[in-house]
C-alpha cells in the first residue's frame, strides 16, 4: 500500500448522501489510521458536522458553483497538502474540477461513478447494490487491499459531543426530495393522534426547515389540525444530531433525517415508496426496520425504481405508500414505545 498522508474524500451530494458517505470515511480510516482524512461535503451541509465527531479529521465545506469557488478550493487543497483526492458518487462538475486540481497539484484523483460498471452502464433491471456498498467498492478499488469491505460492517457514525439523557420524544420525518416519497401528511396527523391516545407520555416533533417547500408542508399540517402532543420545530443543522440522539426513535420517509438517525444510533422506522429499500436503506433491518411493498409493477415500468415526482396513477394513486395505514404503523412501533418507557422506569 502506497504512503498517503492527506486524503480528501468527496461526497458532493445531498444531506443523506453525505451521512452515508461516513461509512467510507470510516473504512479509509481503518486503511490509513495515521493519515489526515478530510471529508468534503456541500457547503450548506457542512454545519451538520459542527458538533459531532466522525472518522474524518476535518470537514471541508465544498462549493464548485463558479470559477471563484474552483480557485478557492484549489488554494485550500494546496494549503492542506492533499496528496490523494477520491470522489464518491462522481459528478460531472466534480470530475472536471478535481481532475484539473489534481493535475495542477501533481497528485492522484480517483472516483467512483455509481452508474457504471465493467463493460458499461448498469442495466436498469440488474442487481442494485446498497449505496454504501458502492461507495465502499470505490474506495477499495483505489485505496484498499485484501478483502472487499462489507457495508454492514461500516455503518455511518456521528459521535455526539455533550449529549444528555434521552427524552420521550418521537421524531416524524415528513419531508422528502419528491412527493412520491412522502407518506401522506394526513397519515402523520392520524398517527400522532393514535400516539396521544396510546402513549400520552410521548411528545411528537416534526423538524422542518425554513425553505419554501417546508413552509408549504407546515401550512398543510396546521390546516389538518395538529394534535396537542405534536409540534413543528426548526432545528439548525448543527443541532440536529444532538436533538436526534436525545430522542426515543425516528419514524418517517426515506430522507436525510433518517440517515442522521441511523448515524447517531437512534432507532428508526422508514416508509419506502418508489425506491428499493435494499439500495437506499443499507442498514441492519432489525434495528432499523422499514415498510416496503415488494414487486409492485408500477414501480418498475421504466427502471428498477419509480422516478416520478408526482404519481400519475388514478385508480391506484400512491399505492406504494398508502397501503401502510396509520393503524398498521402504530402496531409496528408499539413494542418500541413500551420498551422505551420501561427502560426509563428502571
């Protein structure tokens, strides 16, 4: 294995993707325990890691939107004396920028394109690997040795600084990157009401940002009528991991919030609709169970997943998620609620 002193690992994608990228950071740390590992994530995502410890030595807030950003990144990486850049889930913009930076610095740039394999493009109906495994495969190909790492051996981890005792608080993750990934908002209201009846000890919180889309969701939830045990909160990114770690469990859509829950070792329940759970939920399903309807014909009409932003089915609109009723979900989380309350009484 060649000597590498300063490694830049890049995951220039969404919030949840950056959290999943921590798995490969941990693997790189195992490979190069003495190296300085810098983890580059989108600039707006970087505050998420302000108050946590990860396998990386530092977090680099990355922006490649302009030539000014490019030159700043180049200057920063020279100061950091980076001697290897590896980009996970390679993007076109990232490939161009980092190839140039690596050329001018005289260092190595490697990358893994999730959409390619030996001989060409991944077949849409082929076997799809868990996302974390694909990241690990990329790091292994260019930096690893011996056996290929297994995704369940490298779950993403964020260690909370100055955490407090857990509260009887359940987090509802109602947001998603597109409407087809969202369990109906009225179902969350119904589930909160069921919680209020069965377990009045619990507080239900719904984290939302200040974005236009989240403000719309807030208005819709309030119009549906929030029960007294439920509140909508705005938590800054830097405070989210601690807020999650001190809660009882998470239940919600397959979104970045779910991955934060996993990374801080918070039990999670995930509602999957258009996308395959085996790809986007690379976690121990006993600790992080999920709801998913297998072999839906509508999901695989074009690809191995449904890529629609809005469901165009009439008679079976959003069946992938509507099949999970609030009552069914309540039944699934009841044991966890009882166990949590019992642990507090001991």
